[in-house]
């Protein structure tokens, strides 16, 4: 974590000066020494630089603190050392406070491209690229390559250098993660802009002994944005599900659903400037755009459907409808990068839902539902409830005026 530089021309040094960081406003308060601290852009980076063995090393005159983002960001703070003024209260250690505030909009208007008539440059440069490290295969039309690899690394670090005169005598650096969630309550994803990526409904016939029976339609809606909480072991999202049974004179007596969920993160890397969120289809057609997918761990949940409501559109067309609100785990002990977009780098998430329906028939359903991951602007508010699987009867969902937490079952 720290690096010591010896100045041979300055005589013998009895002890090596040591520098170390202590951060005060990290998002994730973990005690692991090897854990990279996470910061939210709107809160900045604050902490203390501790210098030990100052007197034994011959003293220092000043300390330079730098926050660096590779080709993206560099802030500098230079402070004079107390020991250089021969303070009588000085002991063998010193502390230097630092605070790198990151503006709500990291790029000011003069840095924007004034040639953009729609002002798109201003909009895109308001988002700071979040810390990310992705390496993996991607699909492209590039000729002559059996396998293509794409890599992106957005890295930030805080660096400190101690000087005696103009000579650097000690230096240390600490990697930090910066996440930028410009909007904690983004609007729902417009699925028409992403053809063939999201599948939120599917209809199949339930088969019993290979004999086709009633038709069952499963519809999943995009959940509210998943807000990652500090010190939260498991992050969960609530998925509204709707089941429609047709060609059945009576409601199902027994219908059990086993849900297998899997988080999918797609990182888009572009060699040319993008004007909007890229798509998987575009990455297949362009050699300058890569889409690198990464998958989380799988989770399994069970749901029993028992509350059915009859809907009649005509005397000969009867539908039985059931609603459920299912809480599914998304991450455990993790702080993933938020959903974001910049002109050359973006990240989007979705959840793959594979459902096995059993009871009066059997069928498999495969859905892919969009999910947006955000970080709270107000850190420290109450954590979301850790429900696993929940179901609300249709009559309650229609009659409730206020949002009420549903009853949950394992």
C-alpha cells in the first residue's frame, strides 16, 4: 500500500518514512484490508493521510495528494508539513486531511462540443465512467479472427508523495472505486429500442402425458431500479408476475412454479463516439463495438399459485388470471457498477428467468427482464426488506391504495 523512496545524497536515514491512507466516507464499510473502497461520485473522496516515522526519517516539508483517473481525472492538493516549521507540539507522526469533491456534473459547459445542435455532448459528459474491469470474448464481423477479445479498465487511485525540498522521499497510492448514479429513480427501459434483447412474456400449452392442455401465458414486468445499500449482504428486486390461463373451464387446482434467476451484465465498449445506448444487434454488425457479457450466480425459488380471478371477454372465451410479486436475490456481498452510459463505455443489466410450471400440466418458460442498478443519493437510509418469494392476491393488488409489503413464502 505504501512505497518508500530513499534519498542517498542526503546522508544516512535511520528509519523509512511511511505513508498510509484512511478513508472516512466510503460507501461500503468493510474491514477487509484487501477490499478496494467504494465511493459515490456525489459524495466525493475524503480521508486522512498518516505519515509515521517522520522525525526518524529526517522530516518532510510538504505532501502532495493527487486523485487520478486514467486519462479521465486528476485533482491535486499540496499541503505544507507541520514539522518543517519546527512546531514544539510535533511528534513522530503527522496527519493530512484531504477532500476531493466531485461536482454533480463532472464536466462543465465550456468543455462540451458546441457543434452538437441537440446538446447531446452536454448530456453525455455529465456521467463519470464508473470503475469497471472487464475482459472477455465478444462477437464481431472482424474477418480472419477465430476468437476476439475485448477489454476495458476504468481505474481511479489516490496518490500521496512526501517531499523534502524538491526531492520525493516517500510515496504511496491506494486504488479506489468511483460509481456514478446520476439518477436514483430512472424511467423504465424502453424495450422497443433494444430489439430481441428483452423477452417479458411467453405463452405455452401445458402438457400432461404429452397431451396438450390449457394455454398459459406468463408476463413479467420490469422491477423498480435495484438500489444497492451499504452493509447489505443480499440485494433483492421485486418482479411483478402475471399468469393467464386460457382454454380452461375451471381455475387450476394446483400449479407450482420453480423460478431459476440469473443476473446478466453486458458492458459495451466502443471505438467510436456513441449517441445513444448501444444494442447487442449493433455489436454484431460493427467491428468497432464490443458487447462483453458477464453472468452472476444462479438463484432458485418456488412459488405456489392459489388465487385466481375469472375474466370473461366473451361467453366462449374465459381467462383465469393470477398475480404474484416475487422477490429475487440479485447480488450477495457485492457492489456492482451501476447502470450507466458514456459515449465510449456503457453498462446494462437484465435478469434471466427460467420457470418450470407443474401441476395440471407441465411447461417451461424463458424470459429476460431488464433491470437497472443504481446507488442512493441519500446514503444511510433504511435498507430494503430481504424478502425471498412473495405473492399478493389479485383482489388485494387492485384494492390497495397504498403500497403494502406482500406476504412472503419460501
